[in-house]
C-alpha cells in the first residue's frame, strides 16, 4: 500500500508489517519512531546478522563522519522511559591517524550517565579517571610493554589504596601517607 507520503507494507490480513514515512524513517511494529530506524514489539526483539567467512564473519560498523577530535559513536542501553542507563562509546581521538579509544559508562540513580572505564589507544585501562596520573586506578603499559597497576590519589593524607576482604569483612590494606606506604595485615579504617 503506497500512501501519498508513506510506504506501508501489509500482509494478506491487512496487518501492517513495515512503514517508511516521507522523511525516510523505517518502522517495524510502530508508527511513532524515535530515530531513522525503529523496531518495536510487545515481547523480546532479537536481531540476527549472520556471516560465513574464515575471517570477519558478520560485523556492525558504527561511524561518525565528523572529523573533529574525540567525536564518537556508541551503543546505549535505555530504561522503559527511554533514558540511557549504560553505554559503550567509541571515540575517534585523531581522525588523521585513525587513533581511537573506548569508554564504558553507567548511570547512578537520579544522576547522569557517567564514564566508569576507559581503554586508551595504547592499551592502558583506566578506572575512575580519564587521564591517569594522580587520580583513579589504571593499568598502564610501561616501556617494556608490560601492564602495571597504578592506584592513585590526589591527596597526600593517609589513604587506603587497596583493601583486602574475606567472608569476615575487611582484613588488611595497603595505605599511603605523604611519601610512605604501609602494608597492614589488620584493617585500619582511614579515608579510602
């Protein structure tokens, strides 16, 4: 069935199966799209992309054609109200060199989506920080291509950097204070 401004595909029972509106939006299971391509069903919705080669098989490519540094594409999870609850973002750090990195984010209750982890182009993995240095925790490649764990704080006061736990609760820690480090086989509750 072709309307003056929409293409609607129906089955023999005249049940609508697909619609393309005048702006080019493709809809399956809805007539109120949230984007250029919208599939909706009252139950589980599965999408299969199947390939059969000895190399890549099937792939999904998300491309942002903007060449500005740190432009990105992403995959987002949303709640029933359509609000983002978690996300994976793929960044183009430098379009000229094809350098990229990715971030994983979650959304706290009543908050905004927040980056929780970042994997840099050189392989470093950062937690709670976007740059490493003196904040957050991160695995960083050293000059010998080894991954080293960095646990950092912007404070020089006594800090629990690593806490050890077992079923009895907290049983030890590694603390830093000023320029010293202490290894504790019992737990001491200082700022962490």
